C-alpha cells in the first residue's frame, strides 16, 4: 500500500494526495487516486497529512479540496478493501475515514470543495464536511450505501439533513438515487453552480474573497449557524450574542468599524 506524502509535494508526484500553498493563505489539496479517488487508506492518510500541514501553518486560512481525475471528485469508500476485512477492521476503517472529515468540518478553518464530476458515498461525505461546495454542471451526487446493506457512516446521515432538510435527505439516502448539479443547487447541497471544468477556479476565487474578510468573524458565523441545529432558539440567540461580543472585545470588529468610518479597506489579519 503506497504511503501518503507527509510534506508538500509537486503536482507531478505520484502521491495520492498533494497540496500546494498559495501566498495569500490558501491551501489547495488535490485528490489523485485513479481510477475514481476511492477513499481507501492511502487517500485517507494523505488527507490527514495535508491537514497536519495546514495545522502547522497558522497563515493558512482557507482550504480548497479538488480532484485531479477527470469526471470524479471522489466515488466513495474503498469497497474492495471493505470486502477483504473483518468487523473489527471495518470499524477501524470507519474511524480512520471519519477522522479527517471531522477535522475538515471544524470551524477553525474554512474549506471549499470543488466538485467537477462524481461525488458519491464517502466522496459526498467529504464534500459535505467542507464549509462550502462549488459544483460544475456535470457534478453528480449520491449516498448509495443502502445498496451495500450499509448507511452513510462518515457523517452522511447527519450532515445531509442539515443541508437539505429531513425529507430530501431521506429521499436521497433511502432510494440511493443520484442527484444532478441543478437539483443539488436548488436544494442547498451545493452553494455555487458553475460551468464544467470551472469548479476549482471558482472555488479558488471564492477562497480569495473569503481571505480578504475578518477570519474571526467568518469562524464565528460558522459556529453560530452550526449551534442553531443543536439547541433551541433562545439558547442559540444567547450563543450568538456571546460570539458577537467576543468579536468586539477580542476579534477584529474594532478594525472593521474604524475602516468603515475612515473610508478605507480594513486591515484584517
């Protein structure tokens, strides 16, 4: 089994996950495990290594997750691997897959999935773990695990309803059907719909736009929205108030307000 890179590597490397730092605090993480970016242990280890690199670089503020395979973002879990292991190893594989996705979903850093092709099973779960999703017109989405006698166990049953609602999520998961890009945008599964071949470029443009804004404020927005799914409205409003007050006392609100009054661009960190 090939080992994933533990340090940044060039795009021409044979590693299944590569990453590239941009000078503006954006990290592009590219998946390249032919034929379909199955989320086997090599790709999982590569994602973990890329996130380790991001954790060691406080200047990285936004990550873009993309694919280097034509027609595929990621086609799901490694079914061949799953078919060769026992129940204990299956549980270990599930934990290994969930770990980088849960790290990616943390509000500490923003992430954007650039989807130009199939995002199925674990591939869609990977995309849903990102803060935002940009999909091309040919992008296709689905969680077909019930066909294998399983459920989407890397966050799919939890993140999909939060994005599209209970009824639509059940329809997608129970029927195992595939969702086209236009429907995906209409129901909120993706945030931006772009032309074929343009998902990564648009994701990078969106990353650069987010990079110009106050990162503490953006992270506070994500935290406030996330908590709205977990607690009653009064508790959510209290959490919102605390987050806003924290931005005024310890965040970048003072700079943002001063820049507005002085009619100049803000100098956010």
